């Protein structure tokens, strides 16, 4: 048990990727926003050939989903942290 806590507490080295866990609402918002960007003419981040685009029928939502699955969407999610009881009392 103590060993598991040590492993969880270790920091990641610079080369390692951090896996993000998004809620279904965050995921939908990111994919929708990126699909809108693609539909408005933004370049693809994911390298797709003509055959892949025809298979996807040039659907911006499908392209955005593929970029999301590859962790390439350039959108950041900022989650506000709840206020502690002492800070909440100061605000009121």
C-alpha cells in the first residue's frame, strides 16, 4: 500500500505526457469549437491525405474528433477551484 502511494506521488519527467480526463461536456465543447474552426477554414492539425478526407466526407466534426483522439486540439480547459470556507467568508 505504501508503495502505491509513493508511485502516485512521483512527478512525471519532462518527456512523459500527462493524460487528461475530460467530462463529456468539456469534450463536446472542445470538439464543437474545433469543428467550427475547421468549418470556417482553419488548417487541419492532423495530417490527412485526400483519401482519408473523402472517407470522412470532409466532415469537420469527424476531423475534430480525430484530432481530439490524437490529443492535438489546441484548446485548454480551465477548471475553477472551489473556494475554501475561510476565503468564501471573506468574499461575503
